[in-house]
C-alpha cells in the first residue's frame, strides 16, 4: 500500500456519500404515479376565490401544469401546451397551477397578459397541490383521464404528451 492510497479511498468515499446526499431528495420527490387516482384539492384563483379541482377531476380529462413566470422550462414548453390546447381544448380542461415561489398575483397577471398561456390560472400559495401531486419542480405536467386517473406525468421543457392526450379523449 502506498502512502497515497488511504487519501484516494477517502476521496472516493466522500464523492460517493455526496452523490447519495444529492440523490436522496430527488428520489423522494418523484411526482404522483401514473395509474393513481388524481388528488382532488382546493386551491385559489388570482382573486383569492376557492377553486375545487373536483369540479373537473373525475368528470372530464384534465391537463395540469405546475408553472412559474420565471421558469425557463415552462417557457420552452409553452408552444407545445398552446398547440395541445388548440387540438384538445374543447374536450380537456387545461389548468395552470402557479407554484407561487417568488411570484405575486400582479406578476402572474402581467405574464398572462403578455404570454397568453391556454390554461385557467390557479394560485397555490399554501402548497396544497404541490404536496398532493408530489411536484418535483416547475414545468411538471399531469394528465388525468375523465375517470380521475393519472395517465401521464412529465417534467421539463421538452415533453411528448400528445399520445396521452389522444388516448384520454378517445382518439
């Protein structure tokens, strides 16, 4: 054994432990599972009025995106969401759940006016929906069928939810 082997071993162990520390939180926040019954929670609109997701979940298909005005993945995803709403908006309820981190209702209203996302904007200041859906971060999409079952989850600026939407509306 050379005099450098113990320090190399310590470095390898330290790197492995650091990797485990970083991996643990991500593994704990994987999002709601496909096939699960979608959580029905009450959040608010931008005017502070209570909005019960049960008015849609279990009654018609729902496209639910967790987003924020500062989210670059959400901005990248927006054209795909707009295109999906153009194709399926008559049969699917599009909801945009603002995660309210570093957000204000005024900032969100300005964003809605300029970017014109195709969803009904919702405000989750208490984190109720984020907790119920185990949201790993912004740009998280959940598609729910008319029976209230999760049929798709995705994360990031590039998602392919077309097939899930087609199946959900029976095409």
